């Protein structure tokens, strides 16, 4: 997700669904903690870029958690994979994950930062 989508988190090392600009893509959760997350993805992400992981619950809807990229490194010379580290930003609700709600949040952040 890059300001407009969400991802389904899974247990460490399992594939997850990720949405960038409305289209699903695959990524792997490498590490997950209260401070941040490490993922592996086939596309690079810029420092400061934000995304949402949908972390599954035993019962009910997943929990959307927003993260901001702090580092992105290619996994080796010629590799098409990128190791991405991101810090925790916020716990959201499923209502926050609609494209309209995400756009309102982006605009609100830009106004408050400006």
C-alpha cells in the first residue's frame, strides 16, 4: 500500500497480500514487533513512504496497522527483492482503509505538517 491500499499480514516468513494503488502484490513479513516491521518485497520503497498491514486476528476483522519506511535495501547484487524496514505509525480501523478515508488522512497530515 502506498497511500491507497492495505496488506494482509501473516505469521513471520509467510507470504502476505499487499495493495499498491489498488492492485494486490506479494510481500513477506520477515520480522514484526511493537516498534516496527521488516518485509521483503519485489519493489523498492522510499524512506518516509507509508503502508498498511492488515494483521489477522483469531476472530473478527484484521487490524490495520500503519507503518512508515525507514530503510530499503536491495537483497543482493542483481536481486529483484528489497528488504524494507518500517516504524510503527498508528493502529487504524477498517473504516480508515477505504480509498476515500486514506485520501482524507493524507490531506489532513499535509495540512498539519505545512
